[in-house]
C-alpha cells in the first residue's frame, strides 16, 4: 500500500501527488464540500467532532476550541499565518485532532487532505507542527510533489529540499512570533533534539546580520548537516517511491529534474526568495550519498 501520511517535525514524510508544474486556481466545484467531508469520514469515524474546516460551520467543542487556539496563536504573525492558512483553504485541507496510537505527534496526510495533531500535546508544540505541515501544503499547492515522472534519486533530492525549506520557514515564523512578543513557540523549537541545530543556525545568522533571508538560507543548509536526517529521509523517500511504482504498475523513469525546478521553492509570502536553489546542498546528487 502506498504511504500517504506526511509526518511533521520529528517524523518522516513522502509526497504523493502530481508532478511539478505551475498551478492554475480553478473555481471550486459545487460538490467539493461533500467530497471533502467524505474523505474526512474515511479518516476517522468521529471526524465531525474532531475536524475543523475553514469557511464552514464547525461544531463548538473541546477539539475545535483547541484548533482555534492554534490558529489564534499563529495569527500573532499575521503575514505568514494568513498566507499559509489561505493556501490550506484553497486546498480545502481539514485540521483535525488525532487520538489513535500510531506513534506520531502530528502529520499532513495528502490522501485524506488532513493536518492532524495529537490532543495531549501542549499548545506551542501543536502550533509548530501546524506551521511545518502548512508549509508542506503550500509546497503541494505550488507544485512541489512526488512524481513517478522522474528518477527515484531526484525525488529523494526533492524530499530533502522540501523538508529543509519547511524547517527554515518554521524557524522564520517562530522568530517573527518572538519579535512580536510571543516567544514560546520559538523556545519550544529547541526541545527538538534532532532538529534544534537548524534553529541554532537561524538564530546565529539573524543575530549577526539581522537578515531574514540569510538566516533562512542558513537554516536550510543546516538541515543537510545531520547524518540521521539524510539517512532517514533517504530511506523513507525511496520506500514511498517504490510503493507508488508498485501501486501504479508503471515502468520506472530515470529523468532528471529540470535545472530551474527549485527556483521558486523558497519564496516567501512577500515575494522575496531566500535563495535555497543557489545552494550546493540542493544541487547535490543523492545517489552518491550512501
């Protein structure tokens, strides 16, 4: 079975969707809500009480109250929050509270189009998971996704890049929250022992240069400096790719990504590009890593 759950922060992810391309934003279909809720129903039999749909009537209960607290906290950095939530609204992504023991704290599941987080986590851990996973939703909207049109090692290269970018954006978002007088999400990042070096790299650069673009690029580069991250995401990406091949019964392709493929991956909502596409890390061929 194809792996479709995209794990956030301390978990692994594999993108399962169409190939990289410019995306036109069509008018919503009249039956979109019914299809969205049917998917959520398949995700969990209690989806009505556990999921929140932007722009829809939602129940008033402890779960939706928890989700609204996450959104409210995020909106203390309005530019990034509004952009990411608007991208999720375009995708009609549901936000849900997970209660099943599957070993992960939060994830974006592309198949069900759901971002889920465990209820027992503290608010600021939930906020950080949502920011991270919302950047992945944004990446999907902008066409950065797993595809059988390209060589498996090119898809590993993409997996590395989208993960590095999601962590860089998480650092930037939490830093802005801190600068706006809300430091607790930023402080919570440093409890992630397998990732805290990324946020340290951002912090060193932002304190040195006061340049968000340079700091984001340093965080992006730092993602590649962990052997554990490289090994784990390499294996998980290849596994997901081979599952896609098995499910589709297609013949494997060996095409390389276009040279300008990553040019707009690391664009911020204000249109600035922090230049991850210019780094040596994103250009490296992953088949030689292991």
